[in-house]
C-alpha cells in the first residue's frame, strides 16, 4: 500500500471539488491549521474558499473563516 501525504490528498480533493473529502481530511488531521495554511501558501485560497460554504461542520467553517480572516 502506498502512502499518500495528507497535503497531496487535500490538493487532489480541492482540485476535484470533493467537498466531503476535503472536510474529512481537515477534521481527521492532527495539524489542521498547518494543512490549510500550507495549501493556501502553495496554491492560493480561492478554490478552498469556494468549498467552505458546502461543509457540513459549521464549527469547521467558523474555524477556517477566522484563520483566513473572512
């Protein structure tokens, strides 16, 4: 079985607009903040911002919103 880093899985999920997978990866990550910040620094925040309103977890939406100052 091949190990795929969470950051790579996250990027693939964001690129394919897989909202449930993006949310799952964030919620299951021990380093939520770093995962999000690294993604934004490398790939920008626009694609992630488009997915946030579709998340089921309102707490996660608020957390990411405060992290991104939106």
